[in-house]
């Protein structure tokens, strides 16, 4: 399904994309912790937890 012009404009105005590459060898602990979870949700939860300390 194509993204509407209004949705593209909303996305551009209200969001920021941050890409993240994890190495299968050096970041295995992180990948294991994220396994089976919504990665975006879990990463945001952990960042918010760290910010609240």
C-alpha cells in the first residue's frame, strides 16, 4: 500500500530515523537480549530507563 502525501509530510515533520547495525560477533549479547521482542520498543524502553537514573 502506498504512503499518502499527507502521511509522508506528517512523518517528515514528526519523526527522526535512526539506523543501527549490530555485529553478530561483538554484539551477540545485545542481539540475544532483543530476541523475540519488538526491537524498536525494547531499545526505546532501555534508553528511557537509563535516562531516568
